């Protein structure tokens, strides 16, 4: 569902709480005279994850904590949706907070990449949901060195 352009009115929703994309999502409800729009926390997390990955210098977003590592592995094996990986959100009635962990490319200005990620997330979430993003906390936990990336090894056929 999406919020209708030009809708106004009071917002009500669930009380703010941490959103972990591995548990059932809380949802923000926007109520107008024309109807109700519900935005799940996972939707906000996906918007933030995509917005972060749009910034040059971001190599990847990292799973949050030990549970996130297991969830990230399961996602890779099962082909699950990785767009919210590495992102945690807390969504209230009219505001959101975002936490993310990422790896950046070696040689980039980390503070400039972090500032660009923060601004892109704020802009995208606000434009798409109408929520005000109060904070975006970024943890840069690793560097990516392109020369250390292993090229894919050709698979030799077992029989000819």
C-alpha cells in the first residue's frame, strides 16, 4: 500500500519499538478521512537498505549481531530478500530511526560516504512514507579491498 498524495490528517499507529526484520513487523498507520494506510517496519527497512546501497563507496550492508549473521546466511542459501539486511529500524507514529552496519570500499572518504548515506536514507524514507527520520546511526565495520576479491574460478567439467 502507499500513502495517497495530498492526504492529510492525524496519524496514529503502534508504539515505537525496535524493528528487527526477522520478527513480525510492527506497522505505522496513517489515517485520513479517505481511509487507512499501514506501513510495515520491514518496508521502511527495505527503503533504507536500498537508499544506502545507492551511494557510491558502499560495498555492502552487514547483518546485525549473531542472529543477523545466521539470518543473512539463511537468506543467501534460500535466496531470500536481502534488501533489508544490515538495517534495523524503529518506527513510531510520525518518526523513524535507522541503524545500519556497512562495509565501505577502501580509498573512499568514510565520513563523506556516511554523510551521503544518511542524507539519501532521510530523503527516500521521508519522500516514500511521509515519516520524519530523526536519526541514522551508521557503523562502518569493515573495508573492502577490490584486489583481494577472488575472481570466480571456472568450473571444470567432471566428464567430457
